[in-house]
C-alpha cells in the first residue's frame, strides 16, 4: 500500500491539505446544500412553526451526528496510523471492528431518539405546533442514523486510503438523491415536513452503500470481525472513539442550551436560529472538510515519525481556514439581504440572520481553529485533550457568555456571547496543540501500531505525559 500511504508522508503538505480538504469539502457542500434546501422548501410553506420545528429537530439529530463523527474519527485515525506504518492487515481488522460497532450504536441511537424525542423537545423549549411538527420529523428521520454512521465511517476509511475522489463521491451521491426526493416528496406527494424526513433516510442509506462498495471491491479495506477479535478491538477503538464522541457531543449540548435560550424570545427567533444553523455549515463547508482531511495527514506523518511535517500540516490548516473565513464572511455580508429574503425571514429572524452575516461570521475562525486542534489531538494520541477543550468551549465558553448576552441584548446577545466565549478556548487549543507536537518531536520515537492500539493509557487520562 505504499502508493497510497506514502502520499501524505513524502508529498507536499500544502498540496495534500488542499486536495483532501477540497474533496472532502465538496462532498460536504452537497450535503449542507441539501440541508439548506430542506429549510428553503419548508419556508415556502409559509409557517414559522415549521421552520422552528426544523431547528428543534436538527438540534437533537446533531447529537447522533456527533456520535457518528466520533466513530468516523476513530475509523480514520486508527486505519490511517496502521496504513502509515505499513500494517495493512491491522487496518482491515480494525475497520471491520469499527463498522460492527457503528451498526450496534446506530440501532441503539435510533431507538433512544424515537422513545425520548417528546421529552427532549420539551426540554429545549419546543411547544405547540413546533413541538408536534418536530416530533413527526424526528420519528422518521431517526431511522437513517445507522446508515449515517456507516456512511461517515466509510468516507473516513476511504480518505485514510488516500482515495479522496471516492470519499467525495459518497457524499455527492447521497446529496443528489436527497435533492431529487425533497421537492417530490414535500410538494408533489404533499407530504410536507414528513417528506423531507423520508428523503433524509433514503439519502443516508445511499451514503452507506456508495461508501462501502469501493472499500470492499477496490481497496480490500475491511475484514469481517469475529466475536473474539471484536472484543479485543473494542477497548482500543473506544480509546479513540470514546473521547472523540465525548468531544463532539459537547457541540450539540452547547447548541441545545443556546436553542433553549433563543426559544424564550419566540418562534421567529428560533426560525432565525434555524436558518443560521443550516447556513453556517454550508458557508463554511471547507472548514468542516479540513477537520476531516487534516487528521489522516497528521496521523500518517505521525506514524512515520515525521514530526516536522505534522507541525507544518497543523500550521497550514490554520492559515487556510483564516483566509477562507475572511473570504466567505465578505460574501455573506454582501448578500445578507438576499439571504434573509430567500428564507422569508422577518422580524427577529431577519435581525439574527443579518447579525450572523456581519461580524459573527468572522468569529467563525475560532470555531474552525478548534476543529483543527481537535483533529490534531485525535491523531496524536491525546483525544481527551480535544474532549476537554470542546466541553469547556460549549459549557464554560457558552453558558455564562450566552446568558449575559441574553440579559443585555436579547436573542442577538445570545449569539454574540456564544462566539465570544469560544474564542478563548480556541486560542488555548492552538497553544496546547503546538506544545504537544513539539513535545512529541523531542520525545521517544512513535510506538508501533500494535502497541498504540492496545496500550492507550495516554488516551484514558487527559494530562498523562503532558509536556508544558
């Protein structure tokens, strides 16, 4: 597998960062565009309660998307590290174990969401028609969760093999299916919000099928796990996946708190926050693509002991997102009125959209920086550093700042406070990542892949082997 694994070790860091980011971001762009189109089509129905319901449902679904991301991080980190060290058999072995875990966790997540959707929606502030609409959407969309986990894991595995093109194709295929089915089911079939949910489930099934076909047929990248091997691998897998899941769950926890605070200012405010929630990943899709693409680059160079290239990849990623965020923020500001008109945003909703398309968009750099540091920690045997930072950002960096903002400026202050607190933790994360990379470079040579996968004390306790 030298031809694929060597790409990240010997090639240009900047070129591989850009290529992997663009390929990953292009696929994500398609998915986020469809999510944005969902909200657009729903807004055409002319009910603020429907748009608010999308916001409430999206907040809960984000919890399970975060679990998917955590498992996908484990898939990418462990397989990339094994491939970087030339251990293809181990990469196939671990990939099979993680895939099995994804199926089990996905089914459990679906059942949990269906059973507890009602109380959870009430907890985050949904009432009346918005609550009923959100319940209807969630009870259908939940059944796509196992396929989402498999699809995201498959994409991560393809990127670990250096197959950026097929990783992009998986997300593009799902997005195309969703884009075709949305108007057909929402309007032509007259299913409304339920039609959007059905389209989501079918798209996620497509995602899983398209992702895993080349893994098995072209890369021979997975081995069916036996019960014994699954038991042996589970501890090592969750040494990465556990902290990664905890890291990513922090984000929807913070969003749930913000949604609950926004709900106090009425349905229009929640509808505006729903627009921002869909617009953000679409506008900054390359940032999300970078966080998934830079991980395998760091992981393979770490596995090969190329610490100067690890540092170069990290710095290149930060410079890339800074330039990108500035450019996108300028476009959002220029077209802010058109964006608000597109989603029929009025009153409080329109004010929140204008706020985001102004100064708050620039502040997204700090979110992007935190994504990048998380990717570095997850691939440098310190996943719990990422968990601590993300939880800090979405609790201490969100709750007091958003509460103070709400008291001073209402719904606008909630969003301003959310971003202000995040900036503090982003800067802390950058400092920690750079110190960790320097510490790894000055320490012992990287451990063999088998040892990394079976001995994970550093991943179990956040400050073990910490080098200030």
